[in-house]
C-alpha cells in the first residue's frame, strides 16, 4: 500500500502537521476577525452619531433609523467631555446578554469571547464598548445582534480552512517530490546495491561507491562500502583457503605414503651394529613418526575433523627438551634455548598436540631473532596453577609489529616472517582451545615477545585419558 512507503507516510504526516498548524493559527485569526468586525461597527456608529450631532434638529427620526440600520446597531452612546450622551437609539428586541469592553482587552479574552460567540446558536443582543476613532470622545458604546457577527465569522473561518487545505496539499506535494528526490531515491540506490551485492558478493563491481551529498546517507554508504569490501576480501580469502586446503590435503596424502615407506626403512636401520647409527635411529624414527602423524592430522584438519585431545600424563621438561633439540638443529647458532620447568612437573594433556603448540611458538621466536641478525634467547617455561597448568614461551627478539598483533590468530594474516604462512599461531591457538584452554599474548615490545597457554586439568568434552 502507498501509506506503507516512506513517501506515502511522509505525505500523510505533512498534511496532518500543516493542518494542525493552520488550526492553531485559525483560532486567533477568527478572534482578530471578530474584533475587526465589531470595530468597524463602532466606526460606522461613530460616523452616524457625529452626523446627527453636526446636523442638530435637521435630521428627522426616519433618517436616524436609517443611520442605525446602516451601522447595524440598535443605539449609540457617545461620551464626550465627561458627559454621557445618548446620540442614536431604537427599540431593542430583547435583553442584553453580555457586555464586551474592547479597550485594552488581552488576547486570551478576545479568543475566549470569539469561541463563545461561535457556539451561540440563537441570536443575542450584546453591548460593546470601545475607543472612538480619531479621539472623537472618551468612549463609544453600541448594542448589536450576534447573528450577523456569527455568520460572518463562520464564513471567514470556512474560507480560512479552505485556503489552509489548499496550502497543506500543495506543501505536502512539494515535500513529497523533494523527499523522493533527496531521500527515497538515494535509499533505493543503497537497497539496489545491497541486492546486487547479495547476488554476486565476489564481484567487485557490485561494491557501492558513495555519492550522496546528505551527511547521514553518505555515512551509511561509507559504512556499507567498508562492510562490502571486508566481506569480499573475506570471501576471496575463503576461496583461496579452500583451494589451498585441497592442495595441502593432496600433498599430505602423498607425503604420508612417502614417510610410511621411510618409516619401514628406518625400522631396519635400528638393527644396525654401528653405534652412531644405533644412537641416531630412535630419534629418526620418532621424527618420521611425528611427521606421519602431522600429515594425518593435516588431512583431518582439512576436513574440519581435528581429533579431540587424547589425554595422558607426561613430563613437561622432557617435552620441552625435545622441542629445543629440534629447533637447535634447525637454527643457525644465534639463538640460545633455555628452560624454566621443574623436573617433577607432570602435565595431563595430549602430548603430540602440546608438542606442536610449543614447536610452533618456539620456531616463530627463533626465526624472529634470526631475522634480526642479533643473538637472542628463547625460554620455555611451565608450571602449575589453580585449575590446571600454564606453559610459557618467551624470547628476546624485536617484538611483533602492530599489524601482526591486530590479526594474531587469524590464518594467513598473523604471520610476521617473510615467506611465512601465518598458520603457526592459528594452529597453536586451536589446539589449546581443543584442550578447553586459551593461548594469549602476554607482551610484545622491543624487549621481546611472550606467549602463555593455560591448560585445564579436565576436559568438559573429549576426555579420553
């Protein structure tokens, strides 16, 4: 329906408000019309009385009655020089019901008297007192009928209301077209852009270009532009992630097969009589087994099927030493690794997943220090707290830039190293959340960076220990 549209409701409200304003103007306007009507009768009566006074006895009774009829009054009393004189008179058909003094009458009184006159259905005789025109006396007093006055007031009121209706319709029409041009069309443009964008959100051509000159609409268009730009970027990134996930799944599948073959060959190496080979074989077997497990986990991650943590108790110091040993072999000698873990501390968690968490954090710290070209230290600490354990990885590197901190745990956005994927922190945070805990950045400044993981004692779901 038309009234359900913004233009229709605005048109209706405009008509209502204009008519309301006209009504508020109508009441004092009618009161002013009544005052002018009565003053004109006083002026006619004054002219008639002055004519009679000037002519003296030359005017007969017939002419006197004609003067009263022309003034539309029954009698005229003119007071001059402190004398009360009855100048013109004729029989009054009924009693005088009210007396009105127009000399210095306040506005509210004039409005009240006008409304009272409008509600009189029968004719009444009233007395009116006013000031003579041109200071021709002290006061002038007349008696007159209310019926002609009431009819004149109604005639004037109908003309005012008719004119008000025409003005309101014209005003509403002009405002209707103005609002349609200034507001409705820009709003429809925004709606059309939203509809077009919903049909093809990946198409950059459907992104709105702010054009409105109205400040509020301009702000709405700019907000929509920012939203569409972010959403388009997120959709493109999601598509790239989906493609990358498929590629990683295929690579992980093939790599798993290769590592499985290497694992079988490593089992034979363990039977070698060479002491050096015998010492290196267990570490090689462990590394290959961990790589196979990582490939399988990657395949599950690509299917959004990350296995729940398999809880077991293990020594935190032993796990940290394994991480440090792997990072020392991969490093260039600039980084020194230290631990701050009690030898007796035992943690109940998924050992392989916590290894991946510490490995990702330690690798990021080592690479940040090596990229700075200065020697530094990476420290792995752990301890017990109320309700669980905490694991800390800190370094003395250059700290994370603001852009990295703003997108710390978002895939492909939290990376700081050139050539990095930005997945390490995302994976670490997800694995800690899988334990029911949280990973947080404690500090990152010129003095280094520190991450802290909180692990609860019990899992709400997925406890398989």
